[in-house]
C-alpha cells in the first residue's frame, strides 16, 4: 500500500505521515520546505507531481493557511483587501485543486483509491452564523465546490475512487490555537488518526462529500 501526503512538514501533515506509516503504508511526502512545492504556481505543482511514479492508494492534501504574511482573517467588510483575497483563494482553493488535477494519473482506475483535502467547517455557507473571516471562508467554500466537482468527473473514470473534503476539527497547532478561542483542541496525532478513520470508512457512493473528523456530513 502506498500513500502520498502533500504538505507533510506541517503539523497535521507530519502526523498523517507517521500514522500512515504505522498502518503499513509506504509514505511519500512532498512540501514547500522539502521540494520547493508552491501550490500557487502550476509550474511548481506540475514539476513536483510529475516526479511521482506508480499508483497511490491514499492521498492527503494537508495544506492551507488562515494567516498569510502575518495578516489574519478579516473581522469586517472594511478589512477586505483584493491582494489578500487573491492569496487566500490561490493557496486554499486553487492549490489543492491543481494537486488533484495532477494526481489523477497516479490514482488507480480499477482499485480502491482515496483522495482527501483538508477543508474547514467555516467554509460551510449553511453553518455560517457568525460572519467575518471573509476571504478564508470563501476560499474554503470554493475548495469544497472544486472537490465536489472533481469527484463527479473522477467517478466516471475511477469508479472505486473516493474524493472528499475533510474538516479536522480544532487541532492544537500554534496558528489554530491563536484563533480558536476557548474551543477544545486535539493533538495532531489524534487528528491524523481521526482523518484516516473517516476516509477509510467512506464508500464510492459518498465521494464528493464534506465530512468532519467524526465522519458526520457538513452542510454546504
């Protein structure tokens, strides 16, 4: 069994790599730090993904950022800035979509293959009762739509595939703790195991969905 973790040097990505290895997967990790992978540059994505060989049974895209260049999420419309919005979309929506585009060739057409991206509950339009965080919310909502749409296409060519967006919950990483308030947090190791359990439990009939760390469906 083989697994690919995109963003394996981050908190959740590193934990996923360890957890997958413990379950017997031969793990390949790629990241900006190790491979110069820039998800906002398709030439970079093409170069790194193009260097992969063979088929992978599990692919996790554990990338994303709430704070970019030291700028946190907007609290009001007055805080909206075009450049920051574009950066959020590029990293949190376009980047994972480009990874999926370039990973299709390393996903088996006949065997069980599963692809998951880390999304966020705040990307749910139906669950948004607080407002704020405009760019991050919108970028994650866009990511969910891109994954849902990609899953529909892949279901035709890869009938055993599962392509989903997963919400890891409130994980005890420095940035998450900075903005999480008093929400209870879990460690990265626990989060990784939860994500793997959820992904393994899904069937091809559930491809294109948006699920939380307990396997519960999150409304769009």
